[in-house]
C-alpha cells in the first residue's frame, strides 16, 4: 500500500533534482559542439556554420536557465560560475554563426590591413597556375582561364578564412562579455523586483 507514495516521492525528488542539474550537461555538450565545428572547419567558412551556430544558440536558450541570482559576494558563487560558462558558450556560438559573414563582408570586419593582402594572394595563385599549366594555353585557353579563376578564388577564400579565424576570439569574447553583463543586470533587477 505504501509503494505508490514511495514511487511518487521518488519521482518528485528526481524531477526536482533534474531541474537544477539538467542544463549543466547541455551547456557542456553545446560548447563541445561549437568547438568541434570551429576545429573541423577546413578552408573557407561556409554558410552551414551559421546554421550550426544558430541551432546551438536556440538549443542553449531553450534548454538552459541560469540559477537565480543571490547577493553572495565573491567570484566563487555558483551563479558567477554558471554565468561565466553560459556567456562563454554563447560567445562561441555567436562567433561560429558570424564567421561566414565576417569572412565575406568587409564592412562588418574592418580590421585594418588584415584583408588587403588576400586579393594579391589570389593574383599570385592565378599566375602560378598559368605557369604550371602553360602547356594547356595552346590547347584550351578557356579551360586554363577557368582553372586560374578557380585557384585564385580558392586562395582568396582561404586567406580571408584564416584572417577571420584569427580574429574570431575577439568577437566571441565581446559577445560573451555583452551577454554576461546583460544577463547579470537582468537577473539582479528580477531579484530586486521579486
């Protein structure tokens, strides 16, 4: 007769425990997914990275909730640790989401002197391809021109990708800082209003 009440107590206890801990492995999994995306991205940043970044952000915002803010002093409080992890993961996902855009649009990525060398590298690769395939010039000039164009485009894209990847931590850290400060002040105001 007591079994249903014991099972009910167990299920309510496990539900209460899962509410507090359920988001933690999710944040770790999302961070791992974002890191793997960044590490496995070879060559030019493609638009699929934006899709992956947006998907990870939606999963993070849907499944994870920061613990309630409490006015405990010090950087070792559970809230500060959770806020730091949350902010850094969001920053990483934002960086992955923006990487293809930063690579392609100079107005969004105005780092002086970083993009200027890429077109020159493309011209060099075109000349190098022409020298390597000089015997094709008499046979099929159109094929040679197309090969030069493809090699030049690839060299420029790889150069822009490497430059973008070099500066992505700056954008990730900026996004993490903004998210962390925003979440901190919103949670403080919620706690004060409550």
